[in-house]
């Protein structure tokens, strides 16, 4: 869009509503108009519809010209698909956001799809399939990364525990 048309892209009010009340709003008061606006809701409130209201009046009335409006959001945990359907009962707490299928991978736990049981001592990673290094004191390591979490056994450089003692 050419610079001279930026007057038609300024002074608007954006309002998001959810459950009957305003839950998010943005008020553009710039005097220049921007070719692209990025409006973020860092509180991640649940919004079911968005209204854009023109607030610029050049004497002939209020207007705003938008060539394209894109709005992205996320479904709350336990839901999936673009319409935020509830995850299937067998994996209601942990399903893929895109298609609702149950997760088959757990990081630091061993019971897909819910991933509620932490890896037993000495194991780590995807579905607890890795064994903590013998270089880790008591073979104790972080359940997700496998990094030694207590100390080294015979090594002097925690948490990697790869450099021998002097």
C-alpha cells in the first residue's frame, strides 16, 4: 500500500469479546498509520469474536481501510482443532492440538498419552528410554535432559561430567 493511503489505516479500536464481556482491546492513536500492525495479547485471554471500529474522522465521517486482517489464537489445554473441541476421553489431558490424536511421546515421563508418571531413578528422555550416565553420581540425572543433577562420580566438571579428576 502506498504511503499516501496510510491515513486510512490509522485511528481504530480493536475489541475482543469472550463470554459476554470485553476481554481484550487495542486502541490505535497513531497519527501516521502503519502498513502492518501486530497486536499481541500477552495475557492470552479467551476471545470468541473481534470487532474493529473506525475512530478517524476527516470531516466526511469515520472510516478505516484494512486490506487484510489475520487473527491467530490457541485453544486452551485439553482441547484441539481450530474449533477447540475437547480432547478424546482416553487422552483428555494431552492430545495433539491440530488433530486431537493422543500423544505417543512423553518427555521425562513414561506413560503416554497422559505423561503423568515421572521417569524412575536412573532413566530420562522420551518415554524414559535413556539411562543416566555412569559418570553421574548415583546415576542420577535430569528426567528430561539427562544432565547430571547431583554431582559427578570420578569427574570434576558437573553437570556434564566428562572431564576426569586431576
